[in-house]
């Protein structure tokens, strides 16, 4: 007898995530390249925001030459760390769900094959 799996609304979660990603990408600002090197460099929080909107920025960058994925004028390691956190948020986290395998319990018997 097959067990029924618990209902997981993956479609709704994916749709909500995609809509949220679109809303975040609307916050992306285009800055001329000369203006990128002026002012204070981008830090950790901007790195997170840029990482979250990176997939949408990438798609847009394929069609628009003025759109960049990564801020040139950043403060280095802190921006990079934030960018990686943002990418990991967008792309599904740390991979914890991938690392779990679906193993049968040891005491479960397969009666159908007998």
C-alpha cells in the first residue's frame, strides 16, 4: 500500500517567490558607469539586495547593455558576502533539502513482492 505524501503547495510557494523576485528587481537602479566610482562604495546590505535581484538582472542584461549584475564600486569582502547570501536566498538556500535522501525505514517490509 502506498503512503500518501503530505500536500506541499510548491507551486504556490514558487509563484510567490517569483512575484517577490520581480518586485525586488523593480528596486534595481541603473547608474552610469562613471557615476559608479563616485560616492561611498556599496556594502553588505546592498550586496544582499543585488544578490536577490541577480537572476532578473542577468536576464535583463542579455537584452540591455547598460544593466549590470554586480556593483563595481563595492567595499570588497562584505559586499561579496552579502551578494552570496542574496544569491543563496534566491536560488534555494544552502542545499539542505537536497542533502536529505528518501530512505525506507529499516523495519518496513515490502509485502507486495512476496
